[in-house]
């Protein structure tokens, strides 16, 4: 499965100024430096669609990309950048919370997590917040090339254990590596399946 046409449409801070087009939308979000820009570039086959950040925490806006004239991929700012100012952190919270609260086209979020880490408080808290606010989410594990198969299995097992203590079921998850181009097919097939069920 390939994306044939990936187009940048708009950057907004205010959810109410985001494109007024009623097509399914998928939000990509995670900690700064998790590999979000690289992943977006990988799945769209474009080297520079999303900027690969020299400086973590750089993407500050709600970025809409139109995929094959069918669905929106939304690149949201990275959270948890230690060096960001308090003002920047508050602004992030305000706009992102507003986005998740008001964006009607949103089908689900993909929360990106670096596979090398054990569950981090900031990610768990964010997913708890998504659950509380009734936002569906799935997990994309990034940078899988940095671990071997056994290590990956161990990390997933650990995640499932932590999730089991808080959630009824483990979300849909995808193991990816932008460096080795792994996981694209599964992810796009999944999005395509949802699109087929929501686009009438
Ligand atoms: P963002 O801040 O979440 O958009 O992250 P970037 O895409 O800018 O990536 C952050 C850093 O991680 C960069 O140095 C990338 O080269 C590196 N990176 C991203 N994806 C991968 C991956 O799949 N494997 C490896 N080994 N490194 C990656």
C-alpha cells in the first residue's frame, strides 16, 4: 500500500481555523525527538514533507497534510521537551487539548513511543488523558532498528503489563523503523481499512 499524493495543506494553532473539510483525520503525536517527522516522511515517501527537527520540540503547530485526496494526516507538536519554556508548554496544552476536544473529523490518534524506553510517565499520562476525554488512540513504536527481536518482544510485554493495570485492552500497535522502512504497510493498511468503513 502506497500513498501516491501527499500534500501540505495548512498550519494552525487554533483548531477552529483548521481545514473545514469533512474527511477522516488521524493525528500523530509523541514526545519530542520520538521520530515523528521521520515516520511521516517514511509513510509518505517524501524526504522533507515533515521537517526532521534539528532541535527537538520545534514543531509547534497543528499541521494538516492531505493524503491521496482522501484523508488528513495531522502532525501535532511534540510534548515533553525539557527545554521548552513554561509559556510554550502551556500554549501546547491549550491548543492540543482544544484540538482533541473540538476536532470532529478526528478518527483516532497515533501515539508515537520510542521502543527503547520502558513506559514513561509522560506518555502514560497523555494516553490516560486521551482515554478520559474519549479519544481513541493506537500506539506506534518507533526506532525498532535499535533493538533486536527479543528485546522488542520484552518491551512490548512490559507495555502490555503496564497497560493491563490501567486499561481493559491493549490498543492496536505498530512496530516501525523509519531508518529501515519497517511498519509502513501495516500502518497504511490499518488506516485504509478504517477509511473504507467511515467514507461512504
Ligand atoms: P521528531 O522530533 O519526533 O519529529 O523526530 P525526528 O524525526 O526529527 O527524529 C529525531 C531523531 O531520531 C533524528 O536524529 C532521527 O534521525 C532519529 N530517528 C528517527 N527515526 C528513526 C528510526 O527509525 N531509527 C533510528 N535509528 N533513528 C531514527
